[in-house]
């Protein structure tokens, strides 16, 4: 009998200037996060709130990624150091715990995509045929 899968995953939200978006996605893929959705964002918050959050320009990419809980510190450290998110005005990254997803197949897809791509030798990040 197969052992049940109990992997905790989180959604990583990264908000970054548009010109840095592709670099951040490449870095996330390098850390094993192969499912990243880039959304075009435009801020409408008052300038005081933008200053508090460290967001200067209002045209951003909002990058949604799924990450195993144990990888969060490593990826956050990479974003803080390599992309200087610890400095005001360079963007922000945070995680949201996911309590459930739409079934075991979805959980397997989100939590094991990187391993499957590696196993199949798929270096381009295409979705594997057998899910």
C-alpha cells in the first residue's frame, strides 16, 4: 500500500518591478520552483502606503509560485540577497500557507513537479506527460 503524501506547501507571492520579473522567475526555477505565474499588476494604493511597503513604481509583476514549506527559508534568503528584496523599493515576497488544494492529483502536481522534471530530464520546464 502506498504511503500517504503529507507535504505542506505554501504559495509564494513576489511583487517586483516589471523589468526584474524575468530574472526573478529564472532564479525561482533555479531553486526548483517550476510552476510560476506572472501577473501584471498596477498599484492604486496611496503613496504613503507604497512608501511603507517599499514599493516605488506602481507597475509590477506579481509572481505566484508554489513552494514546499521546508524550502521557504532558502528561497527567501535568495530573494533577499540576490534580488535585494530586503532593501526598500526593490519589492516584497511573502508566503501564504495552503490548507487544501483541489484533490490529491493537484497536490502531487504542485509539490512534486520539480522532482518529476528532474527525473524525466526535462530541462525546459514543460509539463510532464504522465501526471
